[in-house]
């Protein structure tokens, strides 16, 4: 019985949904430090990314670790039972621009194809000028909601759609912060 539950947990975590721990202030005020969010790993296998989605992806500046199948299984089991958490190499940000769009920050405003983006979820900080940058096909431009404290596409460039782990859709812990994203 315990083995069956463990196998189900590993399958769900590997292919369907996974909790992620938030270690930084980059998504405040939407997501707080030490919150846990649930990520739908199928979201972009069966659907398209949209502006405003909160996405999880591996830090593009960190080398991808090669692991054997047994190492991947052990890691998945330890993560599924809560003994191990994902590392700091995973980032969570909001999609602000889609393939083919041009991103620019001018006079403190985020512009997409020259039009100001209405953003009720940001911390309201003043943004220094940036761009313009055109988002290439098959990629997205991401930014943290706490724009002053976010390591995002302004620093590391666009994120290929294939590198998205999934879409965060709910804060699950602490319970006082429980709610949809």
C-alpha cells in the first residue's frame, strides 16, 4: 500500500503537478517569500502560454545537470515525500510579452508593441529604461512582480517555451496566503 502511494506521488509530481517553494522577493506582492505554489506541468503541453501567466522554469544561466534515470527516480521520490525540495535553479516569473511582440520600458512604463501594459499585480516601483527587444518565435519575456528585486528577462533574455516547467496556479502554503494566481 505504501509503495503504491509512493509510485502515484512520483508519477503525479513528475508529469502532472508539483509544489514549488518561493525563496525570494521577486514576485511580491503576489507571492511572498517561503510561500508554496502548485504548478500545473501539463499546462503548456495541452494549451498555450498567455500574457499574465505565472510560470516556472529553470534559471537559464545555470547549467542543466545531467542525471541518470536512477538518480532522477531517487530525486523524484525524495521531492514527492517532502524530504528534498527543488533547488534555487528554478525561477518563477510572470509572462509579460509573447512571441513576436516588442518589449520596452520607457519613462517608467512597460510597453508592449508601443502600448502601456496595465499591471495591477506589480509593486508600483519605477522602472529604468530598457529595450526595445523583440521576443523571438517560440519564446516569452518574463518579469517578476517586484520589478526592483527581480532577476528576469531584462538580465537573462527570453525563455524558450520548451523550457517552461509549468504554470503556477495557486498558493497552497501557508494557508493564510491560500489563493489563486
